[in-house]
C-alpha cells in the first residue's frame, strides 16, 4: 500500500511539473511540441485586429432631402444653373431695371436700324427696340413655362397617385386613358386643338393645351412611385395605428414619392418654354401683340437673310433659359438618385 501511495505521489508530482513547464512555456510565448520544433504564440497586443469605430448615437439623423441638398451644393452644374435661373427670374420680375424703353413702342422710321449705345440690340422690322423686347419677353415665356409645369405636375401626380394607390379597376381605367394620351404627340395634339380656337389666342389656352397633353408622363412616374411606397413599412405601421387610406396617401405616401416627380417637373419646364415658342413661331400660339420670344422669332424670319441679328437675340435668350433648366434638372436628378448619392 505504501508503494502505491508513493507511486501516486510521484505521478501527481510529474503532472504538476509538466503543467508548470507548459505554463512557463506559454508565458515565454512558446512551447515544445516535438523535438526540434517550436510553436510561438503571438502576444495579444500584437494581433492585427482593426479597431471598430464607435457609433455616435447623439448625432442627428439625416434625411434624403438633407443628403440631396448637400450633394447639390457640391455640384458645379447646380451652381451654374442656379445662378442663371436666378438671373432669369430677376429679369422677369424687374425688367424696368434693365431697360427704360417700352417694348411696344415701335417707330417705323427706326426699322432695322443697327445697334447703338442707347439701343444695344438695334431695332426689328416694326421699329421696336429688340433689347427691350428680349428683356420683357422673359416674363411671358417664363410665366407660360411655370404655369404649365405646375399644373402638369399637379394633375399628373394626382391621377398617377390614385391609380397606383387603389389599383384594381381604378388603375385599369386611368392607365388606359394615360396610354391613349401618351400615344398622341404633344406638338401635333397642340396644333390640332389650337387650330380649332385660332380666332382667339391667349396664354391660358397655350397652358391648357400643354396640361392636356403633358400630364401623362408625370402620371406614369407618380403611379410607379406610389406603388413602390405603399408597400413600405411606414405605411403598414400607419395603417395599424388607425390611419385612414386617404390620410396615408396624402400624408405619407405622396410626400415620399416626390423625388422622381420633382426631377421630371424640373426638366419639363424648359420643354414647355420651347413648346410655347414653337407654337408662336407657327402662328397659332400667342397673339402677335404679345411680347414673347416666340413671337419675335416668328416675325424675324422674314428678314433672316438680310438682318439675322433680329432672330439671333431672342433665340439666344430662349436657348440660355432652356439650357439652365435642363442643367438644373440633371443636377436634381443626380442628387435625388439613391445610386449616385453618397452617405
């Protein structure tokens, strides 16, 4: 029995010694595995682990509109277009600051006279000051474009939102009506309608024609955006809290579907200004007594070969205005596009 006890003590001592040796080897960052081989254990402080950034929960949350505005401010295209548009709006609101001449005061004795210090653009065939007509024509062309764009966006958004939100037979009927109008070219449809009322011309008839054939594009975009937004979590949560469908539509879904509608509205404004000028050039737009770029371009074609400057100045004003709104539309599109916006 004493021999067994001595043997057990010897075994225990050997195990303790082995454990002590291994622990010592670990503390030395190595331990023996096989004769002639060593395995090293890297110290914990030397392991190549990257630090994880902490999340600042107190930082304010950013919205899509805040991110879009931050992106716009860094976009040179937006800066240039914004400066041009602000200048155009200033000219439209305060034309008397830029010229003291009456655009409708025409003297045939000054017909086609060249430019001078008092009249930097010269005179047209009727003896009207071209510079004054270009300045005052900004108001008319811009008013037509803004009115048409606002009404097109309003009508198209409402029809598209109703079709996308309710679906079913409402969506089927409104979609078929949209397809019918979409198959009609806007310029051709405008010519046909305005020819029916050619005896009486006004700005409101031009705007009506633009709205009649222009709402379909906005309606299709609004329908797609609403169909996507109505299936998101915020709409489900609002419904669970007792909100009515119409309240969800106007309070939650439509505001969250405005981004693509704003983009198409911005880019379309320049198109409506061009359409007004085109219809006036064809003689079925605004009355000839109206101060408008389109009317001036239409009257200038008679002296195009002898006095091209009469056509040049209103055409340049029209081109700059349209280009400014196109650039603004592109900048807004890039800012509101989730794929191009950076967090």
